[in-house]
C-alpha cells in the first residue's frame, strides 16, 4: 500500500504545483540566507557575502527547474499547464473555437453514425454464446448447377449427417409459411415460419422466453403437433399472456399446441412468427435425396476444431456417396464459420463511410488552415517563449495540446449528434437492414469516436506544431508582418486538398444523379400505372388434390374480377422487379449441350389475362387462351431477347411456330406461339447487367398435377384497376377470403412501388452524397475565403507599397484572384484524379451505375470553380480597397 500511496501523492503534485513551488522557494531562500550568514561571519562585507552565496548556490530559477525535473510526474504538470493555456487561448477567441468545434462535430458525428451501423451489421460477432464455434454446413457437389456448388441438405442426408457426426451438434431448418386461422379476436393472416429440428435452440445456445423448446420426441413423424411462436405473435394475438402456453392455434388448416415462446427479436435467415418440428413433415420431398430443402447450422462440440469437423464431414459425404450412388455421387459436406449474409448492403455501407471520411478530412484540413493562421499571427509570442529557453518539443506540444482540446470538444459534440441522428438514419434506410437489432451506441463506438477525435486533433494540429519551432526569432521579435514562403505553401496545400476532396464528392454525386435520371427514364417493359400484385394463400382444404386447387384459383380470379374498379386479373409466379425467379435450361434441338454450358432463361407461369394486366406489348403471334390445356400441345411465349438469342432473328414473327426443348419440363418440345416485348425482370438498375435476361412464359393450366401444390405456394395475383390500386385492397381481401374466410392476401405491392423500390438505393446514395458534397463545398469555400483573407491581411504593407508605386485597385484585385486561381486549378487537377478512382468504385458497387462522362465532370467543376471564385472575390475586393498611406503606417 505504501508505494501505491506514494504514487497517488506524486500524482497530486501537478494539482498542487503552486503551493509546492512556494515551499521550494522558501527552502531555497533559507539556504541562501544561511550561506550569506556564514560568509559574513568569515569577514566578508554584506554585499560580497550575498554575491558569494549566490555563486555557491547557483541561480534560483535553474535550481527550481532542476527540482521540478526530479519529480516523477513533471510531464503531467506541463500537460496541465498546456491545457490551461489552451483553454485561455480559445476563450479569448470564441468565434474561432465555435467554428472549429462545429466543423469537426459535423465530421465526427457523421463518421460515428456510419461506424455504428457498420459495426452492428458487419463487425460485431453473432449474438449467441461462443459465436466462433458456430458453423454453417452445406452439401457440396461437383456437378454444374445454376445455383452453384453449395446446396442445402436433402432431408435424408441431413438425418444421416446429424447422426454420424461426433464433432458437430447439427440443427436444420426449412422455410414453412402458412395461414393462421381466424379467431373471435383476430382475422386469418399469412405468417412466415420455419420447420426446425429439435437441436436448433441448443446449437444457438439460447433458451425460449417461456414454455419449452422442442425435444427429440417432438421431432418425428406421428408426434403431437406442437409449435413455438414468436414473441411478436405472442404479443399480437395473446397480449403477452402466460396462459398462451398450451393453447391451440390453427396453422394451415391443422391444430397445433403452443409449447413455447421464442425470445424477443429472435430470427433465423428472416423474421418468422411460427416454428414447427422439422421431422413431423410427411411431404414426399422430405424422403428424397435429390431435392435440397434443409439449411443446416452446427456448433463444434467441446474438444473439436473446425478442421477436424471438416475431415469428418468429408468422410460422411464419401460414405453416403457409396451407399446412394444414384443421388449422392459427387457430393460431400463442407463446413464454414457461420456468417450473416450482408452482401446486399455491404458495399453501400463502405461507400458511405468513405464519403463521410472525406468530409471529416476536409473539416480537419479546414481547421488546420485556421490553426496555422493563428500560429503565424502568434509568431512573436512563440518566438519570445523560444528566446527565454522553451525547447522545440515544448513549443510543438503546446500547439498540439490546443488542437487536441478542440478535437475533444468537437468529438463530444459529434458523439451527441450521432446519438440523436442514428435512429432517423436507420428509419430512412431503404429496405431492410440486416442485423438492425445489433446497431446501437456502445463502448466500441465511444472508443472509435475518441480515437477519431484524437487522430483528427493530431492531424490538423501537426502543421502549426511542426512550424512553431522553426520561426525566425529575430524577424518575429521585431514584429514584422509578412508571410514566409513555407507558410504560404502550407496554406496553398490545404486549399488544394480541400478543393480536391470536395470535387471528388461533387462528381460522385453528379454521377449518381445522372444515373438515377437515366434509369428512371428506361422502359420497364410493363405499364406500371394502376397495377397491384399480391401473394395469395388458398384455403388448406383446396390443396388436397390438383383439380380442387385449379378450381380454387379460378374462383378467386372470378371473384376479384367482379370487384368494382377492377379492369383485369391474372396469376403469375414470378413478378417483375420483385424477389424470386425460376431459371431453366433450354435448347433449340433435342441434343442438349453439356450441363455447364446450357443457356438459361427466366420461366414465368401465367394465366391468359396476364398480358392485359401488365400491359406487355405483343410483338408477333398470340398469347395464351382457354384452349392451352394440360392435355394439349405444350406452348410458350418468348420475349424478343430470347428470340434473338435462340433463333438469331430480330424479326419477332420469324420465331413464331419454332420449337424449344426444356429438359426440366420434359422430353416433349414446346412450340412458340408468340413473341412479346422484354420486361426488366431484374429491375431498372440491374437488368442490363444480369447474366440471364431471356424470358419465356408458359400457361399455368399446363403445370403438371404433381407440381400444382408447390406452384400454389408461389403464385401471385396481379390486378389492373381503374382507380388507385391500394384503395381496392379491402374489397379484394373480402373477395379472396372465400366461404371459410381462410384465404388471405399478403405482401401487397403496386408495380409503381416495386419500380420505385428498385431505385431506392440509388436515391439514398444520391441524397447522402449530395448532402456530403454540399457540406464539402461549403467547407472548401470557407477554407478558400479564410486563407485568402488571412494572406491578404498579412500582405497589407506589400499592397500599400504596390499602390504607392502606381498599382490600381484592379491590379491588386487581379493579384489576389490569380493567387486563388492557382490554388483552385491545383485542387481541380488533383480532384479529377480522385474522382476518376471514385467513379470506378461506384461503377463496381452501385447497380446500373454509368461511367464518368465529360458532361457531368464539366458541370461539377464549373460549380466548384464558381463557388471558389466567389469565396475568393470578397477578400480580393477588400485588399483592393486598402489605403496606401494607412498600409505603410502599419509597417
């Protein structure tokens, strides 16, 4: 305890420096008087006695400094002195301090918001115990596939792998959406759900919020139907009551007993409201080793490593391939660390972080320029300190302390701005942001804000700190007002950097704006006006046989068509510009190419009215009618892209009557009965770059009976209306409900909304880049104005001499503007190089992005130059109005 207390006492010394220095001075004075008395007793005169005592003792000031050096925490004493000096200096210049702190707060706040989002979405570990031991397990096949080499598990392979693995505890899940039956207090509704194995919650290391999780006895055919519901559904349907456990709820026409409540905000690959045991399913696909249906995750058991698990899975895969060669040849199992799929937002987040970092750099350069100007104006003070013994390091540290104080204040204010801006930013984000529940201000964000503030303070304080020790003492102590070449060059570099960074953001926002205008003007291939598309869930009772299912769909369409305001109704399985597609290989002959070289086309199943509902143009031939049935000739309608690719013709009529073969449909040929215009299925932004653009349509009436049930899960209803589509939604829901009120519409969208959503990311980036570019331009103009105003003020005497020798106001105006034009030109050249690199990044990461074009560059350069020259004109005009005699008297 004694060493610790001694350290604490030393730590208090800086705070008690005044009293301790007084004690030290009294002690030295006592020694001086004792030496003086000894000299007087030795016979010296009083004056000589004092002089010899002073010589023997040495200088009081130097002794005081030596004693201070002996203290263990002198650095802290000096830091507190520098801190006090910095606070006094900023208090004497409140306008400068406010501008600098606000400028930095904007940069730090925006950067902190983006880091918070990136940290929550991309960097934080998964919210489960020991997330580093979680892995995803997939089947891997060496057979070429449109879906790549990684597949989900087939259920029999999943069961065998789960049983035989010793290194992994494996769980599986499969999507299972359905309809919750109506009750006295709630209408029927469609909900997302998952069929999960009993190991899922133990694998994730979490527990249910109430009730119990599934057990192995639940996870088998014939077990009692039990269900876990989401926390949100529990609140919505049962008001969070505990007696919900054990109650029965109807799901897809069957009663299920609620066994447990999932934790709040729990989600697998997507949000879901119901979870049922995977092993209870009796669907035929669950017995197939050919159809992948199960997504598997696993946890490494204690004592096992990922490499050991991979070797074990490889052995299991080869053993299954030898046991089931027809289905499993070329397949094995692979494991990888579990990650959340954030590919849809990753590039956008990094682009925005890069943009706000540029704004922060501009802010730092701006403040550095202001600090450098203050350092030059304080040359006499700094030179005086150097003349009385202050070292170069001591002077530089004093300048850095002032910049760090500014940075700290700006960082605190910026963090407050980030806290206030985070929620609005997340609400403004287009679409769904993965892992949104993990985004919040925590110690990682605080540490980032602190580091960003300190780094910014050092960055913008470096130039004045390095300049402080190298001033000419003699020149500065005379008080001469002039600007050295080094200072002028530093100011020029700062202005050039600000202009260059601002130009990068301006051209980037200009590229985004031009791209958005061009994409919005593209023809989507459909008439977007007054079209509603909605998924529909049929009554479970109608799905018992294909004939009943077809009749149910026909009845639903007829009832919807009778709703007042409805012009036409059709069915479609893959809606343009909405998630989902069905890509099938095709050939123009019976001799199919190798699997890895087969061309693909987007297959869409529709009813005859689809063309009228969507407003797709018929180029040649006909569309489907009531005569296209399952027992007749197979027919298809292709788009003009497919016609050019398959039959090398630009005349649509030449493709009518031709035959195509689709191996996934069957051995019989399909006759082309019509050609329609191309529809931008992948959206306005992504369709031109899509790998598969060819499209064909086939009648829903020719879907084989064995697939009708599956297709019913995929079908949507498209409605063309005479009025605003969403206004008819209540009437359409009532018409679709059916006699049992157990048929529901869900995921209702308008085609205009889908097209708008397709460009939401581009609009979002344009808005933010535009804001950042505007802020950067404002800061750059402030920087130009501030530097020119300072340089002009330091050259007052020079201007006075020039005007005394005959220079006119126009000459002085031109002198200052030429100096400004040189800095602007340098910034434009550097900015063009950076803008070209930024443009290449935007082309790579933003769908539909166009390359940098001369028109956009010229427009943005003109905006920047005009704004910078306007900012330059004011100090130039002020310099041109200087009175020569007044200027010369200042010298």
